[in-house]
């Protein structure tokens, strides 16, 4: 049995008409935009994940998980990372 082709853009457009889904989507989008900015600044400063981790007093793995969008840290950790930049 072949898979049915789906258009994610159509599904997303339909789901975003729901105010609750749209609000949640926009919140998540802001979080990922912040992560992108953190990565961009780190690279512009030409510092490694390890160097940032030392400055922020977190593990290099925490920086890696953040940058690879595998984990969004709590606010305290996120602020330490931003302060490390």
C-alpha cells in the first residue's frame, strides 16, 4: 500500500485558523528564532560551544542540545547562556 502524499503547508494553514493552535505555534516559533540568534551570535563571536559553556557555567552538551533544537532549557540556563555571549 503506497503512502498518501500530504501537503504540510495546507495542513498547517488549516490548523493555524484555530486560535489556540496559532498562539502555541507562534510561541514555539519565537523560541526557535531565539535559538537561531544565539547560534548566530556565538558564531559571529567565533567562540566554540565549549568556550560558551565555560562562560555560561553549563555543559558543552547543554549548548549542543540547544543549538540542535533537541532541548529548550529552563529560563535560568537560557539566561546564563545569553550572558555568556
